[in-house]
């Protein structure tokens, strides 16, 4: 079981990883989008860091909802509202629980995914962040059903996200600015799918 303090540690580590990779994510976005995804993600997670360090939270849900609001208010483009919605939904679904486990994480991600789909009007195969989020959730569910421990389950989530990112490189974009490129978007990874891979990998690495 994981408490609020551990989630704070995971989020701050995730911020470090996003910050370290912001130029790479921005380069990915420059090829098919606005060229600001990495910079915006770093800005959002830095805002979340400030919020985390200046506040106290009664439970994980309150923490995640606060991070979601920071992302929505500070991140430009599509990624802020999408990731913000994801964190808000994750916080809402666990309610006032003081500790969460890997099964809760699956429910949090699933609720977050539904929010992303609703807000972004996108689905699997549209060359978006969904192409790494949804396979991760499915891999985690299968791993839990197989009786794997939480470390293995998180590793499988990362593997699925990595495959999802690779998949985006083989398809044409159907949503966002990249959709205007049509088949010219083939051969490029979706930056949103890659940023989610960094997030789920950060979570996994924090528990290995």
C-alpha cells in the first residue's frame, strides 16, 4: 500500500524525468505538431512541484486533484487540459482513501483515460497519448489477474507503453495538428504517447 508521502516522492521524481527529457519531447512535437510539448509538460510539472511543496494534503486523492489543477492552469496547448483531466479523474476515483495499491492505480489510470478520451475526442489508433495509456492499463490488468506482484505489473505497463509509442510511429495521425499532415505524420512518434511512457516508467522505477 502507498500513502500520500510516497506519491509525493513519485511525482517529484516524475517531474525530474520530464524536465530532463523536455527538449527531446519538444523535438518530437516539432516534427508533427506545435513544437512545445516538452516545454509545456515541464512547465506543468514544475507548477505541480510548487503546489506540492507549498501545500499539505489529507490523502492521495486530494494531492492528485491539486496536481491536475496545476497542469490545467499552467500548461498550454492540448496536453495541459488532457493530462490535467487525467490527474483530476484519478484523484476523484480513489476518493478519500489514505493508501492505495496497484489495483487502485489501474482504476485511476482507467478513469483518467476515459477523461482523456472524452476531452480529446480520440481513441486507440488515432496516434495520440491514448496509444500508450490504454495498452498500459490492459497489461496491468492482465498482470494482476495472472498473480504477478506489483513490481512486475508496473514493468509490464512500461513495456506496453513502449510498444504503444512504437506503434504511433507506424500510423497516420487522426487528431490534433498532426492530423493535417496525413500520411506525412507516419514515421514520427507521438509526443503525448512518449510523455505518458516517461510518466509510467517513472512510477515503475520508483518502486523497483
